[in-house]
C-alpha cells in the first residue's frame, strides 16, 4: 500500500487501531494490520509508538479520557445532585451512540493487562471524580447512604449494557426505554 505523506497520521492510526481491535480483538490485532488499515507504513506507527501495547494503551486512555470528560461536562451543566448523576449516565450512553467503535474498543481493553501503573492511577482519578459527584448526592440526601461500590454497580451495569447494545446496533437508544432504565436504577438508590 502506498504511503501517504499528508493528513492526520495519529488520527488515522487511532481510527485503524480501534477498527482492528473491534474486528479482531486486542490479542489478534497486529501493528501490520493496523498500518494496512490506516494506509500507512508499519514504520510510521513505530515512529509514534514503541510497541503494540503502547499503541493500545494510548488509544484506550484517550477514549477513557473522552468518555470521562463527556460525563464530567454533562454534570457541570446542571446544578442539583440528581440531575448531575442522570446527566453523567446519559452522557455515557450518548458516547456509545456517537462513537460506537471507540465505546466497544474501551469495553474490549478494560480488562487487559497492558495498562501501566500510571494508567491505572489516571483511571482511579477518573473514578474518584465520578464518586465525588455521588458522594455529594449522598451528602445532599438525594441518594441513600449505602456503599459507593453498590451505587456504582447499580448505575453503571445497566448503562454499559445499554451502551454496548447501542454501539453494536448502530441505532440511537430508545429515549423512553433509556429513561425507564435510568428511573429503575434511580429508584434503587434514591433516599
């Protein structure tokens, strides 16, 4: 394949990495296949990344950061605690619809052993940001005073399931069904 000399090489590499992992899985995805998919020489990828693991890590961390930022931005746009939690929940679902391959990529990599201690610390900080919103809702008397892990499970499992279904179907989630599922989650944790 001919090498391109212009364009957004990092964007092309990212898009190709996501597409290859979603189709082949992280273990089977190779730098050669990613390079071919991106229309670049293998050496071009190695100019930016030392290894396949570093490429996968960087792509995962970028996506994880985007999902997190969309949730935090959504929470920052409302004032009351319930609205913050609800906004974050729907932001996650919106990301799955807007960026289905990225959402699926993050799902595939989340349990991978390629993440470094530094990556895990960044992810822990993101989780802390989300937990802070929930702790505030507990303090405000909006959410029951139960363990944060229980609350996180009740909120995250359904939205991840819904997000996965949305990403795989390519169709926008049904608003009424999404609202109904959030309502069920909310009733389980509300004060």
